[in-house]
C-alpha cells in the first residue's frame, strides 16, 4: 500500500460490542480527519467470559473483514481480544499496523501513593499472557489486586449505566479492592469508562481511576504518522458502524453512548 492510498483508507476498529466506543471517542477527538470503520461483534459478546482460543479465532475473522474493507491500520479496542490475539495478529500480519489495549498498570504503579493498585477487568484479560507480562514489567514494588468484573459488560450493553442494580453489581466487585486498600484502579475493559462515574462514587474520594483510551488514541496517531498513512487535514473523517448483531439496537446504543445519529450503520455476517 502506498502512502497516498493508505492515507485515504479507513482505520479498522473492533470490540465485542460498544465498549470500544470509549476508544473511538478519543481517536475521533485526536484524529478528526480519519475515517473509521467500527465493528461491534455483538453476536459473540461478551468476549470476556469466552476461552482465549475462541476469542483469538474470532479476532482473525473480524480482521479479515476489516482488511477486505481496505483498512490501513487496525485498533483492537477490546482488552479481552488484545489479550487473546494481539501478539498472534501482529505475527501473522507483519505488514499491518495493529494498536491494542494494554492494562494500564504502568501509569497506575507510577501514580499510586500507597503502592496498592487494583485492576478491574474481564476473566479473559487476566488469563492472557499480555496481562502477566505487563505486571511483571511495570509493577515492581507495587501490590496489584485483580478483580474480574463479571456481568458488568452485559449491563452496559443493555444500556444500564446507573441505578440500584448497577450500583449493587459495582459494589460487589469493588469490595475486595477497597478491602485491600487500593488507591488507584485501572479500568481494564473498554466498556467500563461508561460506568466510571458510578465507580468513582462507590470508591470514594482519594481513589483515582485510570482509563487507557486516551493513550491508545495517541499511539494510533503515532503509528499513522510513522507509516505516513495519516489522513490529510482536509479529509472529511467520519465513522461507519457495523454489527454482527441487531443494527437497530446498535443505532440506539450509538445515540445513547456517542450522542449522535449514525446513518451509516449496518449488519455484517461473520
């Protein structure tokens, strides 16, 4: 792919559902000229409770679709998918730039005052080699307390971002972190920023949250610039949304979470 062709091509981005919207928002704010093709694999959501092998296989199917649509770079906007497949995708497709999610243990360890960091993520994320590698490299001298957020993705996908049921679920997950004395909590799933307000209130003052979405967007910008495939400043930008599930449901989620109507939304069969 030459630079001219690459610059006009879209960025492919995918997640099991709408969690990647948190990354999408940061990417659009930083790179407004870029066209983005977002795939929500809602027929298979959530990834977090599936085996790493099944998630990895699914990721290759989605990447094949995105490359077939002309994607110049791919953002794996899902922690579970990154844990399951990011290394393998890069090895299998060395000419394609991939940007993935890495649990933000490094900044959490640097910012923690008391040396106790919590990581709230899905089961699949904790099972992946990526998580263990990040902890080994960046958490020296810091206690890392991990907590699987079972059921939270399903609540967010259903549009339940606040209320008694959400608070009860969050309290159950935060209790072990609070008991351990964490002063910093990493949001290790791209869905969780949508309930960050409730999480902050339930943690109380003095506990900081770290969302890696902004860092991922900045890394995407560096990758595009480094490969000379960034869109020209006068390009129109915009997002096309695709789902393996119900497109009407996705349109509703876009209105609720992104705050806009999406005329370019459709279903894909993967």
